[in-house]
């Protein structure tokens, strides 16, 4: 069965610092992996997705994630945090060929001035 | 163009009552999904429609939950005999074709509170 684990329900960084949000997945078949962002009072928005092409995926707002099969990880990074990045981030997985998206519990990112 | 819309934005009901939650997907999107998000958790898959038919309803928690999409556009999630544990934000999403890699566009959600 598929599952997603996000390490750290809360992450706090200073403005300009590296952002690293961790995600590990479990899947019995090659997965498709996603990162979504949820800003306060807004709907979920897709940041980026891995669909078995390049393992390093670039998304919107300067975010990127790397698929590492050996580590079953899909960590999200951004070199320099901005105040506007403060939001909740969700990692998600779909087993290849399936329709059911499984979400992690989310990581809330705080950015300090 | 318009995104996914959901009505009502908030719904307060009493235990045992029946509720309907509506989702208007992006025009032309054939796939529609319902999720439930409880406080402090990620969205939980409920049901997936491809056109008018429910292609996967394995996430519906029990037979009190039912969803329809009669004309392949608007969908209604129906909850009978509501319980306090049904309190959550119900999210709807749509995608163009419904493939595994298709981008899902989410609505703002309906916050359901069962007293």
C-alpha cells in the first residue's frame, strides 16, 4: 500500500536561508510524486511533480525536488526562503496507473524576518 | 477562467442531519475528485469520477457517504445521518483527463461542522 511520511510538522527558517522539507514514500510500483502548497485561506496548489522523467524536478516559485529511488525520498528544497513562502506544504504519491492520491500530513513552513 | 468552486464555504449542521456539498469543476475537465481534510492532516481521498461514473469510490468511509455527478460536470457529495466525526474540510478537485500525472486543480473547500 502507498504511504507518505513528512518529517517535521513544523519547520522554521530565516529569510534567505535554505528551505528543506522532507518526504519519504512507500509504494509497491513506480510512483508519481507531487508537492502541493496551501497558503492561508487558499486552495491547494501544485508546486511540482515527478512523473518518471528527470529525477530533479523544478517547480514554481524557485522550488525543486529530487526523486531518489534508493532512499525512497522526494525532498523539497529552495535555496533562499522568502517571507511569502510561509505556508503548509504537502507531499503526495500516486501509484503509476492509479487514480488515488495519498497525501502526507503536511509541514508548516515559518519564515522569520 | 474560473477555477473550481465549492458551495457552501461553511456548513454547520446538527448530528443526525443530512447535508449536501456542491462542487463546480473547471469547464471541460472530465475528472473530478473529492477529498476530506481533518484538522492537522493531509487531504484524504474519498472518490474519483471520470465523466458521470465513479471510477474509484474506495475512499468513502461508509454507506452514509454518497456522491453523484449526473451530467459529468457538477458533483454533489451527500452525507446522511451526520456524525461529529464528519466535521472536516471537504475538498474538490478537477483535472482535464484524469490520468495519474494530470494536474489536479483544487477548490477552496467546504468546512463542515457537525454539532
